[in-house]
């Protein structure tokens, strides 16, 4: 139709170019041809003309090309040609030599206009996303390039379309997993454009496992030694992480910081750095800085800093920092990176303080860096980086501040001069001829005093030797002397910032400053003069320093009290003029630049005027100084009273806080002790409960075993084959038998001891004559030792009766012996008559004498045994008390066991009642139930017999204990 419309439209006003006519015919051919080959050839021809005739092809063929994408998807070749043609029309990536300077802007506008036409129908972008999913190389690759070009031209609009498209971002993430490197690399470029300034898409891409895939690609490509693909991946990672707290936290929680350490493993041979390696390492350092940027939330920054220290990343950066042969721009960026990794993190700051440079002798890294900062031959960017590193090292680091100031104090200065300290380098830079060194040293020293009143007071002790023969002057006096000499503006600004930081919130330093009579006239003279624009900044700082001297004045100097200084300002300067000069600081352009971020970034050394932390101090003091100038003496007095009251209140609060803190610590300790004791108590209670249950279980088992053993002995013949009775195992029966054997052995032992006692008593009876003489004394000694023991008296009575009985038996034996002797004498003649040898009377007398001697020896032995028995009797008195205690314990245990038996009997009675009730119910239901009365009576008889045996065993045990 377009072809017919062009033909029937009549002759044109002028000759048309052949290219435009050809494009028109090709478009008609694409629209009207029915054969796929004809359409494919026409689209191929449009592709070849699209670069030279970009405008014509875009205007006439875009609609037809989109129609081809919708209808001819089955043919990958024509789809690829159509996508390439659209890419040539929309893209502005033409060769520079083909562009003219005056037409560059027109070309940019042309691509943007064609993109706007294409995305006007959102279905076109959705269609393009579908084509990107195709695996065919001739479709997927042109689709990726076209979508990238659309994002470059109309980024926010295309991002919104992709975001609302179902699974739009996920489809594009599959490009990173493509095995064809061309598509994968162009997919990285596509995601770069897709994630620019869109936090929602950045989060989706991050949670689609982008970090893992990108880090894998960087590792495969060789980390910092890789090519431009590594650079593209690092740029995409920066897009995902920069100013995106959610992705930063996800990156840290996924342990991806640990995978960054191999990036910075630079070898010893640092010669021959390629341009691509420098670019890659620069981007890697910037990526580390993105994670620990001071603009991030403090908690996120702190966690990333700790992770970098624990994984060794900070140590690796410090190795690069101290290495040789590193390019200057990499060294500068490394210093800036280390600065932000240690900023505000005490652990990292302490580690950095311990780093030494590989020199002979080794020097601290801080000293080496300060040497570069105060060296005017070093590059300006490097000196700014060192200053930033020093500031970050001292940020919220009172320990580091103290170490720096201590190198200036007289007691710690190295008298030999062999080593250069940080304090000496700062003083050298503060008073050198280079204004930039003056400014950097002044700002560095001000950071050493930031929010630390103790160090401000200690720094007043520093004395400087100016020249030979002259007395030393204080550091404070030397700073004011240089101010009055009219040095460069940059030097004076640095010194004034140092003095303002030093005197703020330190009344003793203000007193030392005012004690020099030349300081106040110098400041008022500088403020009152009408100078040029360059000097206005100095005037404003002088006004700030004078205002600090008023606001923090403790009125200890009579001539420089607050009221007198205010009167001096009123007479020589004027209050309005003073406030106006004070406002010069915050209105200055360089002040606004410095207040934006902590890192000192200046285009040239002349613009290096303000420090970021100092801008905070100005913002804090400007308003209070203005109010203090207009206050009257009465208001000052009231304010002083309020200050004193507040100070007292603060002291009281501090004291109580300290007390509360101590009490909290004590409470925590007590809570811990209570928790430990509670846990121990619970463990002990559990152990006791367990042991009690075990003891009760053993008691029950023992009682059951006794009952069962009695039954077993009676019914052994009928039940010999049974190995288990009433739930009691054969092992328990064997144990019971062993226990019975032990009791039998003990019983036999007791009987043996009783027989020995009987033999001893018989021997005592044989010596009853001597015992009769000593019985009274023995009786008195026994009753004297046992007068408080009734039981022992009964035992003694029993022994007496036994001795009397045995004496009677001995007398009977003697009578029988005499009868036998008579019979013997009568039988001797009969024996003699029968031929046996006769016993003469002399032989009988000799025999009797021998028997008498034997009896005397036995009496002597019995007397010795009597003495030993006395000793045993004495020892028995001591054992009586022990036995009584044991007896009382046994009685208590018996009482407890009786109580337990009563409880068991109650439980058994209840159980019997329940059993009888169940039996009655079973009988009611017609179930036959056997009566066990006979068996129970048999069992009761067995139990009675067992009870008799137990009583005998107990009696034997009691006899054993008494003996």
C-alpha cells in the first residue's frame, strides 16, 4: 500500500535520493511479500542500508520491522536481521570519525527519539524480552544489544517497563549463565544499564544470585590480571552496592567480602603493570570503599570493617601500602581505602598502628606516611590521601590521639635523635616554609586534639627550641608568633583552625592564650581592618577564635574577663561588625565544599582551606558565640551559676552512674553465681532423686527376691525348670544367693569369735584364785569406766555368773581328778604284779612339781592376758558411744522403713480392694475367677518362715556389732 501511495501521489517536487526510494521499495516488499525468502532478503537489504540511511530506515521501516518480530518468529534468520536493523537505527554507538562535531547532539537526539517511538508500545519491550530468552545465537545476541541501546537512550522508562513485566529481570539474569562468552559479556553490559539508579531492580538482581555469578566470572578471568570483562563486572557490582544498604548487608551476610581478598594478592615483582590491571585494581579498591563509606549507616559500616579485618583483607591492603613499585594512582587509592576501612573502628585502628614499613630499622607506617605528607615534592593527591588516612586513624580513637601527642611531650622525646616520631614530623611541617605542609600539619594536629580535653591540657606542656641561646617557647606561643608575622593565607588559616580546636571546650588553654598580652590586640586589629576578599576568611577565623576566648573564659585573669573582652569588642570593632565578620566563614564557597564529605578533595592546593571536622565545630559555635556577645554581665553571672549547677549536677550524675555501673557489675556477677548455683542445685537434686528412686527400686527388688526365694526353696522340685518368676530374672536370683552365702560366712565368723571368747573365759576360770584377789580392783575399775553405761553393767553381771558356773565345774573336775588319782594309785600294784614297771612315790612327786610349774606359768600368762583384757575393756568403752550412735541411726532408718512399709501396706490394701472389686465385676459378667485364698495362705506361711529367718539374721548381726 505504501508503494502504491508513493506511485499515485504524483511527481515529487524535486529529485529524491536513490537510497530513500530503495528503502521505500524494500519496506513495501517486507509488507506485501508472501514468501518468507523475499521478506528475509528485503530485511537484509534494510540492515545494510540502516547505518548510512539511519533516519530514513528508522522513519519508514520501524513499524514493518516490529511486525516481522511479531509474525516471523519461527525463522531465526529474519528475526536476527530485523533486530540488527533496529539496533543500527536506535544506537548512537557510531565511530567517532563518522561523526561531525556539530552533528553529535543531533545524533543523540535521533537515537532518543527512535527509542521513544519503540517503547511507546510497551508490548514491544515485552516482545524483546521474550526474544532474548531464545537460545539461538542469531536471535539472542542482537536482542541483548538492542535492549542495552534502549536502556542507554531512555533508561528510567525502559527500567519501569521491565520491572512490571512478569519475570522480566529474571529472564535477563539468565544471560550471565550463558556458555557463550560474547552473550555473557554483553549481558553484563545490559545489566549495568538496567541497574543504574534503580534500587528496586538492584535488589532483584542481587537476590537472583548476581554476586555469586559475578565473582565467579572475575575469578575465572584472573582477578586483577583479567581483561575488560573484569572491569565490566566490577562496574556492575558497584551499581548493585553503592547507596544500597539492603544489598550491602546481603553482600556481607553472604560472606562475599572474604572472596575479595585474592583480588589484592600482588606479587613481589610489581614491575610492568598493564593499564587494564591498574584500572581493574582501581575499581576493586573503589568497591571496598563502597562497603565502608562514611555515608553508609554506622552499623553497616562497622560490621563490614570487622569482616574485612577478620578475613585478612585489611592486612592485604596494608601490604600493598608498604610495597615498592606500586603505581602512584593505585597507591593513592589504596591509602584512601585503608583510611575508610579503619575509620572509627578501634580494632582496625590498633592493627594499623602496629604496621611497620619494610625499612632498616623498621618504622611505623604512620610515620612513613606523615613523611610523605610534609614532603612538598610528593604529588598533591597523595598528600591529601595521607592526611585523610591520618584523620581516619584518629577518628574516635582516644588511644591513638594519646600516642601521637605523647611523642611531643618532653618525657617521651627521643634524646638521641636516632628515630623520627610522628610529633616531630608534625612540628616540622607546622613551621616549614611550605604553606601546604603548614596547613596539613595543623589540621592533623587538630584531629589529635578533637574532643579530648585531657590532651589539650597536656599539649600546653610542649616546649620548642627556637634558636641557640634563646629560651624555649611553648607550642601555643609559637603558633601565635607565626600568625603575627603575616605569613601566607593558607598557613594562617591552618594555624587558626588548630587554635580554635585547641581552645574550644578547654578553659585552661584559653587562660594560657590570654596570658600573652599580644594575642588579644592582634585579633582585634585583624578583625577591625577592612581588607580584601582573600583576607576576609582570616578575619572570620580571628573573630571565631576571639569568640571562643570569651565563651570558654573562666574569668581567672582579671584583665581578660568576659565582660572586659565584650567591652573591647564593642569599642574597637562593634558587635554588628564582629558578627558580620564571624559569618564570613560559613558563607565561603570552600567551607560548603569541605562540609559535604570527610575526605579532603581539592582541585588545587590553593583551594585547600577548610577541614570537614572543623566545619562541624564552626556550625556548633557560631550561634552560641553570637548569643554570648550580646549577653549582659548579669546574664553572664546567671549563666555561670547555671553552668556551675549543671556541672555539679553532671558530677553527681556521673558519680551515681559510676555507682550504678558498679552495682550493675556486681548484680551481673551475683546473677551469674546464682545461675551457676541454681544449675548445680538442679543437677544435685536430679542426682538425689535418681539415687532415691534407684534405692527404692533396689529395696522393692530385694523384698520381692526374698519372697520369691522362699517360694523357690519350697517349690523347687515342681518348678525347677522355671528360669523367671514374677518378673524376676535368674541373674537377680544368683545375686541373692551370693548375698546369702556372704551372710552365712559372716555368721560362721561370729560363731568362731564367740568360741574364742568362751576359751578365754575358761582360761580365766583356771586362775580364779588370783582373780579372786584382783576381782575387787577389776570390778572397781570396770564400774569406774562404765558407770554411765547400764548395758555394760549387765554384760559384767553375765560374765560373773558365767565365771561362777565355770568355777563350780572346775571344782567338780578337781574332785574327779582326785578320784582318778586314787584309782590310779590303787591300780599301780596290780600293774606291778603283771610285770609292768611300777611308779614310785619319788616319781609322782617329780611329776606333781612339774605340773605345779606348768600351772604357775599358765597363771603368769593369764595375768598378762588379764592386763590385755583391761586394755580391751577400756577401748570397748569408747566403742560403746559409737555403737550407740549407730544404734540411733538404725532406729531412725527402721522407723523410716516402717513408715514406708505402712504406706506400701495402704497401697496394697487399696490394690486388693480394687482387685476384689474387679473380680466381683467379672463374676457379675459371668467370668470364672479362681480363688487364691489357699495360695495366699501358703504364701503367708512362707513369709512367716522367712520372717523368722530374718529375725535370726538380725540377732546375729546385732551380736556381731556389740562384740
